[in-house]
């Protein structure tokens, strides 16, 4: 009896009791509602068991007795409350054929205590899981606010949890194997001394996201990413550059790209290489272009109060550009809702969001808008003068932005590692980032095209095949180079 209580809990105890009684065993509420039940076999039938149980439970509650027996023509119902003196406590009920097996009443009296302890333990476990789920959802909400740039609200919500949000931060993405995410989260907390904000990724079920202080723990202490990779033999770790807390979304993209590189390294951890964000090099003209492009979206007022507003649509666009179809998990919306929002966004902005070129333009505009204005590279004097004189329409033409000297330098840096061997990359971008058409145009198999792109991930130190992907940055870089060559 006690072995079953430890290993199987309430369900196994009731199944065992049903076998001993050769009938039906269950826990019912004071009103006769069946909470748990088990029968001797799948075909064990007790005539009108629900009515019999309800009648017995009502009589037991009315009399306030510590045990009760109810006989019918062919069966006997034995009732024992799990907690004497507590009218709200569940009642153990066993319905057995007559005559009653010898010693069954004594057995039921003995099983009441372990059954009561099992139920209490299971109730506490359910409450603990609800608390854990609530905390996990709270942390996920804070991360979502950080990713959408709502820093003050994120800090207010995070104030009730621990630890406090650091600033500046490094974002770390840990890829686990199997169902070991909870154990890896514990290891991450120990490795970082409890300083990191640890969130279970809502999009990838094998990923943990750590928002950790940019400053290392102290002299002699191993970096968190190296420590976790060393302690957990089958995990992979990618870490971003130090970024302000307000740029958590940028840090996440960097960590995700570093994760793609780490998968190919024996050490299983990597840090993001130095690479400026394109939003930092577009200059004031690029900021004006982004504001003009996004104006219809940012000023949109829905016709009905229940429809998404401009802020929610902008967050939807950012999530979809980052996570593709996985945005449904990130935003907690149905795929039809996501499709309807994207259709509306495309109509408002005059963009075809099925085209990689328009996706890259929208991604750049959203990132420019999220970047503080003083951080943007100022215009060189000749370019600024040309813009003011009207000889170049930088506000309305993305190509004019991509021709900026700072953007051309950024593009050269992005493509330097694949210089002279861009065929696969250009074909993949020309095919809208789809593997099948890319393989067909290259004249190779789909697995062969995938292998080429995996090798490119290692060379470029960026994720290409899994979102968040570097395909928008690479499209902008290739387009900037083509404009310069033209």
C-alpha cells in the first residue's frame, strides 16, 4: 500500500483497491461528484454506480459519520471520509459485489491515511506547477516587452520578480537536448551566481534565453557560456555583444547567430563577432525614410475597439520578421489571426510581404525606428548638401540609402568572408530564401543546397536557415554592392 502511494499515487492506490474489492473504487466529493475512479477491469460494470455513490455520499454527509455502508440487491457501497470532521473532504467509496470480501472494511480504514497524504501531496504539486507556470509566463511577458522596446513597463513588471534586470546586458541563447530545459536552467543559474534573467523561449522548446549582466562575475571566474557548455555535455551556447537593456532584441539576434556558429564548434559555445547593425549606418536620411515608410502603420486607428492598433501591428510585424511562422507561438495568436494582421500591414504600407526585398525594407525600417537617433552615423557634408538641395530623394528611396558610403562600407564588411564565392548566397536570396527553388536553380539536390547554406552559416557567422535569420541584412548588403557596381 505504501509502495503504491510513493510510486503511483492516488491513481495506483485506487486501481489496487478496485482489484482487491473486485469492483469499483473512487474518490468523490461531498455532493457525490466523482473526482478519481478505477475499476477492476475495463469491462467491470456496476449498475447505476453514479446514483449509488451519490446516495451514499449524501447519507454520509447528512449523518456526519466516520464510515457508512449502503447495500443494494447485488452490491455494497463502503464509504470512508479522508478527513474526519471536515465535511468538505473527499470520500473514499468502494462498490463491491455481495458478499463483501472478508477484511475489506479494515483494509479501507487502513488505506485512508496514505490515500489522504497522496491527495495532499498531489494538490501541493499542482499548486507548485501553477506557481511555476505563472512565474514562467511573467518572465516571458517581461522578455516580450524588452523585445518590443517597452523598457519602462518591462522594468515595472520585473520589479516583483528576481533578479533585477541588469543594464547593460549580454543575451545568451542555450540550446538543450530532449526535455532537459529545466535542469539546464538550474545549471545556468548556478553558473552565473543567480544574476541572470532566465526565460524559457516561447518559440523554440529546446531554447533558454538568458539576459545577463554584461560585466563578468569577477577575476578568475569562467564566463557563463563556457561554464554551461562545460557542465552540460549536450548543450550549445551563443552569446551576444554587450548591448543596452533597451536593445535586448538586437542582443537576441546576435546570440541566435552565434548559436548557429557554435553548433559547428567542438567547444559548443561562441560569441557574436563584431558587426555593426545596419540601423546605425543609415544616417538621418535613412531615419527619415523609415519614418515615411512606417507612417501609415504608426498612425493607423482601427475601426473597432477590439481590432489591433498601430502598436500591436508593429509588434506583430517585428515578431513575424524575426520568427516567421513561429510568431504564432511568440504572440500567442492563431495562424489565421497572424495572416490577417500581415495582410493589413502589407496593405497599409503598400508592401508585398511575400517578397524578400519588401521584408528586408520593413525589417530595416523597424530597426531604424527602434534605434536612438544620436546613435545613427551623421551624414558626410557632401551627401547632406545633396539631400538638402533635392538632387537625391533619400527619404523615399531605399536604394538612395543603400548608396551611402557608410552603408557601402557596412555591406563590404558583411560580404568580405564570401568574396568571390557568392553564387549560392545570391541564388538563395534571389529565390526568396527558399531551399527548393534554390536547389533547382543551382542544379543540385535540396540536401546539397542545405549543406552549402550550413557551410555559409559557419563562414558568415550568421544563422541563415532558422529564424531569426540574417537574410534581410544579407539582401541589403548584396543590393548595396550591386548599386555600387552599377
